[in-house]
C-alpha cells in the first residue's frame, strides 16, 4: 500500500470509494447515511490543494513504489490545535487490511505535536468501537473545544444525530520518527 496526496484525476475515484463504503450502513437501518453524497469534486480539490487529503493506493505490481488505483482516502482540517479527521473511507473490498489506520497514522504525522479528533457514530461497529481500538477515547461534552462544538452543532443541523454520535480524541504521536 502506498499513501500520498491524491492525483487530481483520482478525485472521482475517492467519491466512488465513499459511496461504496457507505453501503454497509443500510444493514444497520441507516439508509440515509448510505445515500449521503460524498464531497463534491471542488471540495476534494480544495482539500488536495491545501495538503489535507491523503489517498491509499494498491501497489501496482510494476515498478517499485508505483501506485495503482486508490482504495481509501482521508480528509482532515485543523481544529483548535488538533488534526480533525473530517472523513476517512475505505472501499469495502479492502476493509480490514489496516488501510484506515494507516491513513490516520499518516495524517497524524502532519503535525506530530497535535492530537487527533473526529466525530463518529457511537454504536456502529466500524466507527467508535474501531477508533477506540486504535487509541481514540470518547470526549465528554464538557471537554469539547469550541471548534468541536461547532462541528457537532453543524452535524445536528444536518440531522446526523438521529443516531448517537460522539467526539473522540487521540493524543499526539510525538516527535517525527
């Protein structure tokens, strides 16, 4: 697996990855989430240009270090001194191979002194329970920073609170290794 900034021509593939990654939500009675549209190309382009988009690629099998098609991606924003994971999606055909974790680890290296935050569904097995296994902990509402409060308010306005959601935090990875 190779992780780097996605090429402009790969941005439509990232949208397809997110659509595919959303389909398992149907089995949990969360069709609205499964049907949610991924970020438009213009938004993905902004993340890419800002250096806050990562894509995981299969190795192409040719020259060493040559990347094939993207199989996962991550977007992040700076929020109150932390790296906030805005979106992480892995194509279901490539799930359970450590791709999401590798993307999160790489994002964490953008600023090794910053903690990582995200918002997610509390009861979806591949959401909060997964993030807890890789070192995130649930933040109490009283511990939310102003930026996280704003993100949660926006999510609530979008109707995402129909299912329980939480904010999670992971400590900084420390100095670059």
